[in-house]
C-alpha cells in the first residue's frame, strides 16, 4: 500500500485516528498530494471524524503551545504554500468552515454551488462587496470591510457573514495569506486571508463545468460515497450543500 492509498483508507474509516506513521501527513508536499487525491478536504477537524487536514496530520505536526505563550503549528504554516502552489482552491466552503478543493474538482463544485446560491442581486450589500473586490483584484478582509464602509458598531460580524456566504457560493476565495511583521522583520500571528474572485485566480473557464449543475452534484456525490462509504446521504449533502 502506498502513502496516497493510505489517505483513502483513513478517510473511508471515518473514525478516530491513531496517527500511525504510515497513515499520516508529515509535510506540506504530502498535504498537497492528499488534496489532489481526495478532492475536497476541510482544514480543521469536523463532525466527520478524521475527514480533515488536521485529522490526517502526524502527531509531531499538530498544534503545540509553549510555556512562553508562543506556539507552533505546521498546518497553519503550510496552508499558504498549499494555496499558492498546491493546484487547489481555498475558502470557507463547508458550513462556513475553511476547506481545500482540488483544481480538478473546482469546475463541478463551483457550478453546483452557484446553481444553489445564485449571484447576489444588483445593488444589494453582497453585490457591492463582490463588485468592490472585483474592481480591486484582491484585498485582505479588513481592507475590503473599510472600503465598503462596514465600520460602525456590530458591522464586522455582519460583513463577515456576507463574505462567508459569498465564499459558500464560490464567488470569493483566498488567494494567499498576509502576516503582520514585528520590529525585527519577522512575521507573526495567524495572518489575514487575501481575498479574490476565483475568476481572477483561475480564469473564467475554470469556474464552470461542461456538465449541468445536477450532473456535477451527482458526480461529486459518487466520488464522496466511494471515498467515505460510511457517510450517509445527509452527511454527503452537508458537505456539498
């Protein structure tokens, strides 16, 4: 059994993971390989145990908090290179939670999601946010929020909810991550998502499938059922919807 086959075995098991060395991800290139194989992969542990990048990590790659308050988390460091080099798309795609979708599966995923979540009507707040991002090419969320004048009390949560819905509809994705720099020139913190549109990132043709939305959904359902046979219909629909 090779390493890529083991990813499928772990995902098919859909149970608590034991982090055995031959059944775990130890590096960024291995994570990229895994995303290409499985097609759809949440970043962090979800209610589907083991079905996430976090759940597939080797023990030494998991989050570590040190006594001085600092921390180390290889997965968080890898996500930027994965987004830039991993031939995949990243955004809050699964129930508003971050996930990777491989480039091969993106046309089907995007076609289906946009069918179930039509483009916002002209003149709505969501339309203004999306148009502003299109005009600027790419922006971190706080810049986009400021330009769209979401600066009043409780406006941040309203803005974030709208952007999350636009990501669920595959209208906004993450292009990269931007980190603040300390006085020594070192990056720190969890970073900010650099948002853009998938058309700008991948091109228009990569955002539509030759299949109908219903055919796209059926194809993705068949793939997920083969990969995770223990999931029931409700769980499959939760991933795709």
